[in-house]
């Protein structure tokens, strides 16, 4: 009797805290960079995973502004380019012999970026060299998209460190506004109805719709919770600002 009651309490706590038993991104499957050669990881110079990104030109990576930001005592500052590396062609980030690590020559953050919840969470890294991998073009949203990353497979799990992907439904703006008070229609998109989502470490990474880059992983409340869709920067909104 007592054991059963405890089991119920544990189950309720797990549900309320948003914990998920789904397979890992959250609810996804393993992916290989050979199939999506434009997906890249952004790391520190000593190889720590910061974020994901997407190669949009041989020497340009689109990612989230918050991935190129350091929270200091005074405020949030741009992370110096010298502290960043872009890792391409490496499915398992621990396989340091695979793919290419490129230095970053320049960081451009959206000039209006303040905080993920205010939007404009987009940045472009210019690499010190061109990479010999296929690039991805910007595109529009659709009914669903595929999000890729090396990040956490559940809210409290460590990053997978191997590339994963998951298909998520893209929600109507009205539903995003209702579920996320900070949602900015037109400049953001939201996706996911629970069970499948991006999570910490996937930030900056690509949301792909019909083979094109439609969104950048930006923020969310927890990961894969039923009523907390993931929020993405809607790239079509920034096309003229980005210039490609
Ligand atoms: C993060 O912390 C984060 N579920 C990224 C995406 C989402 C949640 C958190 C979306 O970087």
C-alpha cells in the first residue's frame, strides 16, 4: 500500500517536472553528418560543446546570437571569435580525428539581440577558411521540420555528443502566442507538442523544412514538455538583414 502510493507520487513528480522516458535531441534517432554535411557544432577552443549551427556558405555559419554571447558581471557581451571553433564533418564530437575544425575570423550578432525571449536570436560566424562541405539555403516554414543537434536527450541528461535528429510539428502562430508569452509572431516560430524537441546543447542548430534552413534553435521551457513548444528564430524574417 505504502509502496504503491510512493510509486504514484514519483510518477506525478516525473510528469510535473517534465521528465520524459522517450528515447533521445529528445525523442529522436541517430543521424550522420554524411547525410547532412551542412550541420556543424560550435565548440570552445578546448572542444566543449556550445551550440549547433548550419553552413550557409563555404565560410559562413548561421547560429543563435546567444551562442556567441558571454554573460559577464556587467552584461551580456559578444564572445570573442578567438574563443570559438566550428567542427564540421564529425558525427561523434569525441572522434577528434574526424572532419575539420575551423577557426572563426568574425562574429556578427544581430544588433538588436538582448535576450532569447526578446528574439533576434541570430548570429553569423565567418570562418577563417572555406569548408569543403555542402551548404544549405534559407527557406520558409511548413507543416513540420527536422531539428538536428548534439545536445541533451532529456532535460536532465548530459549532451548526446553524437548527432541526433527529430521531426517536430510546426505550430500555428496563434498557438505559439497562447503557449509562450514572449512569442513574437513573424520573427519566431514554435514547434513540438511534447515528446520530441531540441534541448540544451542543440541551441543555434538547424530546423530544416523541405531541405531548407527555416529556423535556428533559440529557447524553450524545459524540453519536450507537452505544453511547451520549442521556440526558434524564423530565418525568413531576417533574410534581408543577413543578405543571403
Ligand atoms: C537551451 O537551453 C534550450 N526545448 C534549447 C532549446 C530548448 C530548450 C532549451 C527547446 O539551450
